[in-house]
C-alpha cells in the first residue's frame, strides 16, 4: 500500500480533452488498472494458488464422478 501506480492515461486525458462516453471508457480503464495493481500488491502468488486450487478441485471431481450412484447403477 502507499505504492504509486502508473496508469496508461493518454496525454489528451491529462489535458481534459476527453468528454462523455470517451471519458467513461477512460475511467473504466484506469479503474481496472488500479484494481489489478491492488490485487497484485495484496496477494503475491494468488494466481498460482488459484491454479493449484483449481487442479485440486478437478481431481476431487474426477474421484466423485468415479463413485457409482443409484442413477448410474
């Protein structure tokens, strides 16, 4: 936290040349970049942990699919 985040804001935006719909798109872009930066700061390794969890869930699902049920006989 407290880290300065660089955004890809064009010079036209800095000069106040964006209006209306373009301004909304620009705000959404900047917001998405800030959220990405916050997530990266808050949870280093989170992407890797997420992949590991997904693989573990897939293994469990395969085991459960192999268990016979009344429907499958």
